[in-house]
């Protein structure tokens, strides 16, 4: 089941990354209206804007990337997730710039994507650490004290 979910995620990710036009174009107007409404109702302009929402969306988009890659690597090599994400994201941005004229490659996308993958890897590390602590605690309970 996990393999199928990973395949579906990466297929969807590829579809989003290599879509000929920006994937947010269909909701662009509605999103701008929502941002304007929020600004008109007291949310400061420095707090929320289109670029911040896009940056956050890119981070969220790559959290599963970090999770899947971290789970496939040996635990001690978790940091490779960051390098793999940065390299993959850079390659995607270059490909968008070369082959997809309606897309605009951006360094901020590489930073956001890499950050999301890092967060995913840290989540995996956290779960591994919690699991290890529980196992050690249970092992200590079972062993008789000398």
C-alpha cells in the first residue's frame, strides 16, 4: 500500500511540476480575491500575500517527497534527502525554463521545495527517534535489575 501511495504521489508531483502552464492559474483570480478580502478585514499585507501562499504551498507539496525519500534511505544518510530534493528541484526549474515557456523558473521554488523535503525528513527522524525511545524503555522494563 505504501508503495502505491508513493507512486501516486510522485505521478501527481510530476504532473504538477511539468504542467504546461502554472497550476494555480485556474484559481488565481479567486485566490487574489480571498487575499484582498483578508486584507480588507484586518489581516496585514506583510502577513499574507500571493507569493507567501505559493511559497507555503511548495513547502507542503514537498513534505511527502522528504518522507518517502527518507524512508528509502538508511537512517544515517537522512541528510541526503536535502541534497536529492535540491538537485531534483533545480533540475525541474531548469526544465520548466527550457521546455515550458508559460512557466517561470524561480530560485524561491527550489528553496521552498527543499525546505518541504527537509521537513518531511525531520518528521521521519522524529518518528524513528520516538519509536527507538519506546523500544529502549520497554527493553529496560523487561530486563531484571541486578
